[in-house]
C-alpha cells in the first residue's frame, strides 16, 4: 500500500484573508471540490466548526490540499468565509458520509451546496460490505490512511502533525475514489439512483431539525417517572442546558443523564434527591430547580407520552405490506443491496396503507423497483 504518494502537493494552511483569496481563485477553476469538516462537539457546547478541508484534483492543473481554519483570528468574523462559500456553492462537492458535514455547514454558516457526490452512498449502492473511508481507500485505491481519534480536540491550536495528517487524508483521495465509484455506478445503471439520493440528502440537510419542546428533555428512563418526577426532570434538564452553554461544555459533562433521572425518580417517590458529588454552586442551583418543579400545580406537571402509532392496518393493508416486503427483499437480494436501501420499514408501511400517496414518497428508482416491476 502507498501511504504517502511521492507527488503529494504541499499542504496549504488557510489562516488569513489573503490565503483564503488564493484558495478561492483556485477553486473557481474547478468543477469538483473534495470537502470535509471537523467540529468540536466533545469539548464545546453547542458544537462549533473547527476546520474545513478542501482538496482539488484534475488533469493539467496543480493539485491542492488546503485546511481552512475558521478559528484563526483573521477569519473569525461571521462573514470571513463567505467568498469561499460562494465559490463552493455551485460546484459538485465530493464528500464521504455527507450528512454530518452538510448539517454542520448549514447550522454554522447557513451553507447549502447545489449538488454533492457522496462516496459512502455510492459504495452502499454498489453493495460494498465495508463503508468506512479508510476501508474503501485500501480496497479500491491501495491507499493506507490513519484512523482518527474520536476524542481529538479540533479546537486546540496549533494542530499537531497527526491531526493535520488525518484531516488532509479525509479529502486528498476523494476525487480518485469518486471517479472509480462513479464509473462503476454508471456501468451498473445506478448513477441516476445515486444522483437522486444525493439530491434528497442535500434537501433534507438544508432543513433545520425541529426540536419538540415536550420531548427533548425526556431522557432514557423517564417513561417510568410519575408526573412529579417528570416535572423535576424537565426543570433539571433546562438548568443543565443553561449551565452547559454558560460553561461551553457538553451537557453530560455538567451532570450525567443518569443522575438527573435518578434525582427525578427520588423526588417523585417522596425522597430527597442525592447531589452529594455535585459541586456546591451547582448543587444549590439544582435544588432550586427541584423546588420550583415541586411548587407547580398538579395540572402544570407534564404527563407521560403515549406511544406514537398509526391507525391499525386493515387486512388488505397487511396483505399488501407482506407482498411489498417479499418483493423488496427479493429485489434487494438480486441486486446485492441492503433491503432498507430499496425501501425502509416506514416506507413499506406508507405504501401498504396507500400505494398512491405512499409511493409518491419513494424515489423514482425505488418506485421503479418496488411498484412498477411486474
């Protein structure tokens, strides 16, 4: 395996407006751009964008590998990366497992690209058994890259050589990998499937995820609490959210989920909560939150949520569901795909209940395989 190609271009660290302008000029001449991001969700709350990796490849042009640092003082203003975003937006972006990156870019920079080529989705549509970038590069390009640490602090500066190497490797080979996957998708008649999936991914990631106020605080184990316990848990969760933002630390590092649920259960059962290991200032604030919850009138306390379920299926709908599932599984096996890729369980349920409206929620290639096939 070739871990470090001899012709690797020099790495560009983009930390100033001048360096950013130079990168923008180079991007403007390319049709495709390999992209990745790094965020700090383990040491900051809410998470923050810490790095944007860009790689450019193409015949007859100099290759580029660049690490854009949005935390650099000269690029810290909200609009500092706007020139780069504007030049990236109309181009095809090559990403691996694009969901996280697209959502992060939308939340952090209000950036939504015109189109992407997701190499992980491509590998799924080709029936690959292993979908990690490291595995795909080894199997398809004979390239070995290192494995990143989940505990890495991407907000720390300066970045050490291992983190720089890892960040660079996330994009430097994507163009070659995407070219190989694209050719195989086209040869197997699945390139349009991939394009439709990528377009749906971009559209989905552009929509902010709605937070349901009456569900977001219901931690694991809360379904066993009575109404008083639920009121206490809600109050403690809200306090912890405020404290996490104030301290710029993930909520679990402030107080664990388990401690909040245990305290709520104790109060609900008529016992005093145990906050012995909590620092005094936080313990006092938590006790105040508990007192506030206990002071609520019974009808102001939250109730247990009922399980979400649709109307019971009729006999005909159940027969349709069984038939669609058999067809889905047979098609998936013949194509060497995971069945859920052809149609998820929820999609099958919608189609079985109403083939017309349920079918409209499927992608064109899924409808052709599941509904239009004889």
